C-alpha cells in the first residue's frame, strides 16, 4: 500500500512539473525578434551574392545558365 502512495505522489509531482515548466519559458522580446529578422536578411543576401558569383564565373568561362 505504501508503494502505491509513493507512486501516485511521484506521478502527481511529475504531472505538475510538466504543466508548470512550459510556462517558465522566456518570451521573445522585440530586440531578439529584430535580431532574428536581421539574421534571415543577411543569410538571404549571402545566398544571392553566392548565386551572382557563380553566374559571373560561368560567364567568364563562356557558359550560360
């Protein structure tokens, strides 16, 4: 009987932890959101620059895409 009580108590504690922990997650602020947007823009610009470099190399070789 004692084991059953401990098991129920442990299950109760774990269920409370699983319910409470997501609420502790830090919310994204405006500066963090802006930083992520800047990261995306820089990544996209880098990809475009890489494509342009490939086209320049292909044009120098006489290839066309």
